[in-house]
C-alpha cells in the first residue's frame, strides 16, 4: 500500500513541477490545426469514396468500381 501512495505522490509532483503545460494561445492554435487537418482528411476520404466506391440507389454515377461491375455483369 505504501508503494501505491508513493507512486501517486511522485506522479503528482512530476505533473506539477516537471511538465510544461501549453498556454491558452498554443492550445487554441493546436486545436485549430487538428480541426483543419481532420476536415481535409474527411474531404479526401469522401472524394475517394465517391469516385471509387459503389453508391447505392438509382444514381447515374456509381463510381469507377460500380461502372466496372456493370460491364463485367453484362
């Protein structure tokens, strides 16, 4: 039990005295970078899914794979 208490005390001391915490401005700028990068990745994945994927429904465009499957089935 003493080892657990010592571990908690040392962990708390390290978090308070040795860790460098970001400022509010650094935190905001990092959050904006993550948000923009996530949106870019989401748009790239959406575009790849639209171009290569098989879209359900009666739409004309079913993606490149859907076009290929229609040719192969005939």
